[in-house]
């Protein structure tokens, strides 16, 4: 099975007997979410596809993971095409989604199928659907209703068999009421709406997820198994997690890479207010430098292409842009840093110290 990550390189994930078991956690909202999905899958086991599904939740809550699990449960034999509507320039998005014929525009030397056709027989995941340009919303609605797509420059429509899952971090109902999103498209996308709760609402799931990510990181990087101390658990529970599950995963992965001790302490986690920068684990400054180094390395490997660098880091393009502003980085070969950036970073670290 292939999973196409946006317009980048394909990657593979391993199917499991119960895909929903990968939705880790035992908090009431997660248990209810699993039960809702299992009931839906059981009731519509013989249907060729599920109705359109809208996933709502803050950035980093796991909407992409959930979309992949739904795909595994129903259409694992087909492709999973993941499209971040905010990561593709508006001028290219229509051609990427719907394809084009030769000569449809300048430089269209060859016909190319769009991502709807690439997802034929599988699942199309439209992330950040709330940022879809207004001009494309009407065309998307037509494709959903007619289950066919017409390439740019073509006079005929081609049928597509696609399971559609959309996701948003916005209040799409409010955007619809305010006229910022088409009401008819919203109602077509939100036949079934599922909400992923922020990590701060999941209680002890923070510990369950941290142990899961820690075991996985140690296995992936070939390091000795680590375990969380009681103080580390308290620090995890006390943090607000504005970046949600993605932030937790990144923190735990860095700890697995940068600490030598098998006992992961609160100081090693280096959470705001959760440990002393001078402790034996990862100090706040080195953690900050680690994140900055990862961004610089991703920009260098992607020759300054921000979309590709974000894909390498596994974060949204807007998130990468925010980190680049924070660390004074810009695109270009090697992710070069303006002269003042190093000074600004040093000043921030000095103020924290």
C-alpha cells in the first residue's frame, strides 16, 4: 500500500489487524472516538465507501494520523493521498488537485492527472480545508457531488472513486456563518464530523503517549530503553502542550537522542517551568539549539525549499515559517541566517538564563 504525502515522495506504513488500536489513549474523549469509529465501520462494512468525514481539532492533535487509520480500516489496498491545502500555492493548487491537459497553460507540455485521480480507489485527505481558496471551493463541491473530475483544458469529465476526508483547525461552522467558507461545501464535507481533543483535555493520556513515543524512539534510533521518573511524569502532566501530541512526540524524541541516562528526569524534558536548565539532562538552551539545528538541516537538505523542508520535519509549512521567524532563518541554500539572527537567539537565551 502506498501513502502519498502531499506532492512529495511516497512513503509506506504498516497495516495492523485493528488500525484504530494505534489511536493511543484511554481518556473518555479518545475512548468515545474509537467507539464511534468502530461502530461506523461495522455498520458500513459492505458499503463501497464511507460518507465524507470532517476532522476537527487543534494543530498537532493527530488529524493526519486518524485519517490514515480510517484509510487502513477501509481502503488499505488503494493509495492514501495527503494534501495540505495551505502548503501548495494558490496558483498551482487547482492544477495539482484536478490535473491538466497538454497546452492548458504555459509550460503544460504534457498532460498530468491530478491528486483526485492519484487517489482513485483509495482515500484523499484534504488537510487545512478551511484555507482552500474560495474559487476552488465551488469546483471541489462539484467533484464531490458528481464523483468525477475534469482536468484543466479538458472538455470531458473522468469518474473517480475516492473516499474523502477533510481536516481543519478552524471553527468551520463559524467560518460558514460568517461567509468565509461556502455553506454548501461545508455541509457536504461534514456528513460525519469527528473532533480530536487537545492534549490538555486528555489527562493521564499524556503519560501513556509519552511512554509510547519514548519506546518507539529508542527502538528506532537503537538506544537503550529509557523510562520516565516520577518527577518527569509530573512535569508532563503540568505542561499545557500548546503543540499537542506533535509537541509531545518531538520533546520525547529529542530526549531519547540527547540524553545518556536511562532515567528521563524533569530536567531532561526541559519543559517551561518544569526543570532546571543546569540539570544533568538536556538544558533549555541546548534544546532550543537542537530545534534550530533541525530546521537549518532540513532547509539545507531541501535547498531552501520551505514546503519540502516542512515535509522532512513532519510539520505544517506555516509551522516551519513560524520557527524560521523565531530563529531568524530564511530560505535559500543551507537555510542561511541573517547576521542579526545569531545575536537575537543569544539574547533570548541570555534572558531565559
